[in-house]
């Protein structure tokens, strides 16, 4: 199986991504858990402040209402990143399969051309 230079480059990028995933998955999981934990801590702190300080509850509720959309989106992103990382912990199956098929086809071509 002959690959064009562009396909060889794409194949090299896939191999590189597969090698990087080993370290990147840990970094991504730590960041995702950190984001989710930060959101939970921020919400708990704001709600406790509203409950414990009724004299400034209006100001705290306004601040909470203003930052809530950003906090909510950050929490969703953190949660989604954690779930996706856990689901693809051993790498993307389609990438692994493609790399394996191309490698096997290259081995076959080398063995057939070497045998002639």
C-alpha cells in the first residue's frame, strides 16, 4: 500500500497524537476535576454567604446572578471533559484501529516486495 506524502504526514500526526494521549489524559482529567471542584466550591461559598449574611444578601445574590452563566458553563465543560477523558481513557478506538490496519498493510507490502 503506497501512501502519498500528505497521507504519510497525516499518519505521522495520528501516531504522535496516540503517543501524547498517555500524558495528556492525566492533565486533562486533573484540569476537568479542578474546574468542576472550583465551580462547586464557588457555588457553595456564595450560597453560604447569602445564608449567613442576610444584611448583604441582595448584593451577593446580584453577584451570584451575574456570574452564574459563566460558572454554569465552566462546570459543564469540566464535567464533559472528565466524562470524555474517562470514556476514551485507552485512546480513541477508531484511531487505534486505523493505525494498526495501516501498519499491517505496510508490513504486508514490505514482505511481498522483499520476497520477489
